[in-house]
C-alpha cells in the first residue's frame, strides 16, 4: 500500500477499467464514422429538436462532425435544393443500408474485433 491508501491491485483495476472504457468509446466512434460513410448519397431521415422530421440526400460532414451537407432537403414548409444541417440540432437520424454496404461494414467491424 502506498501513502495515499491505494493498493497496487486497485490501481491495476482502475487502469483496466479505463482501458475497457477507452476501447468501447473507440469501437462506438468507429461505428459512427462507418455510418457516415454508409449514408453517402442515401436518403436520410432526421429528427430535429422540437420533433420536426426532415429528409434529404446526405452529401458529407465537416471534419468536426458539426454540420451535414445535404441535398433536396424536404421540410414541412417545402424543399431546399442544398442545405447545411447543424448536428447539434439533431436528435436522431436513420437510413436504409443496402446489402453491399452492410457487408463491407460488417467485414471491417469483424476484423476490428479479432
């Protein structure tokens, strides 16, 4: 035991727990980034704050994932040909994954876990 009252075993457990949390965060971040790739040129439905639902063809994200560039944004008041959506205004998004992209994502994820 050191002067702080913490045993070596407790320090090892804390380090192990932090490694597990970091691994989980890295896995979730990778899955999120894979979903951005899979959304390319796909129709995506967004649920915004206030439960407003909009849909658009996904174009890209900025490097910090603060904004999504979309085309043919369908809103309750009409269609905008091009738009930037603030990610901070989004609650959720959903899209259909075609079989080919799903298999690519699955293969990458399986390799990651091995």
